[in-house]
C-alpha cells in the first residue's frame, strides 16, 4: 500500500510494430495483469505503441507521472529497430551508456568469440539504471525510477518479471471470482446495477459470450475482501435464479 493509503497502480506499454500489425500476438499483458493482482497492484491501463521514438517518449513520460509503476515490453534486442533503451534514456534526459555489469552478463552467456557489437548493444542502458537479471538469455533489462524495461519474448519477460517482484510495493491481493450464466445482459442489467451499488468495493464486469449457438454472460467480480466477493457472488446467483436462468459455471482465482 502506498503512503497515502491508495493501492499502487501500474500501466503496461507494449512496444512493437509487430504487435500493431497483428503478426505477433501479445501474451505479456495477461501475465503481468495476473501477477499484479497477486501483488496487490492495480493494473489500470495498457497501451500498444509503435517502435517510434516520439511515441515512446510521449507515452512513457505521461505514464510514469500518472502511475506508481510502468512496465514496458519489447524493443531491447540487438537489431536496428530495437530502440527502447535509447529512447527511455532520452525520455529521462540521461545518457545511454555501455554498462559493465551488463557486458559481463553477456560474456557469461555467449561462447567466446560470439559476443559481437550487435549483441553488445544490449548492454547499453540509461545512466543510473538498475539492471534486471535475465536468467534465460543473458541480456538484462533495467529499472529507471518507477519504469521497468523488459523484453518482448514472453518466456524471457516472465522470468525477468519474477526477478523484480521484491522491488514492487503492493497492497492487498486482488481476488477474482466469476459466474457464467445463460441469462442475457439486457435481462439482468437493472438488477445487476442494483447489486453493484450494494457492493461498491467489488468491481463487477459483464462480458457476453457466444459459443456453439448459445448466448450468455460471464460476470467477473474483483476485490480485495474474499468475504465480500463471496457475498456479492451469492447475490448474483440469486438474481440469476429469480430471472429463470442457470448458473453454468462458477470459478475463483485466489481467495476462498
């Protein structure tokens, strides 16, 4: 919990033309979101931006001022279009430097003679940054103030994210429950609104689905108090019964 009593917040900046073009499907956001829930950090925004210096600087400076934490993914590899590290340095107004500890990490990973200048680019980080260890492929990420710069490759990103957990000050774990029903949104909208008013500390989201010719809704409850989520879920199940519908599935992640 932050000093003012408010839960810490986070934003993810997904950087990469390949994501915007649809050639690569992002899976990092889902992982970071689940880990933030477990850590008690409210991931409240995500943006997908191109490998463009101006765009990265604009979004990064805006988000690092608004959120407790900013996680970036992508653009820290060895090729010409991997511009995230240099651009983050510009956003903070600091120099981009060849980091000796990052060079040593790369030297431990690559066989002798394989560490060429292109790969050494991955040891260039903003002055004053704290490295993030990469236990999978050697090349580190880095932290600069409240910004954590991570790679785009999911397996590597996940391993590196786990390495920064002890740097993140969270709050109460964010718990989740869901109720799947065949009652449609239009039929339950009024009563669902009443339930939300009764449980202002529980976020209730309504998400329609269509599967195998059938329609329904998945109702997702999120909050920090397991008992309140359970009680709100019971109210939703009672509402579904009153409306003549069926509870098709109940699921919980964390909590009771």
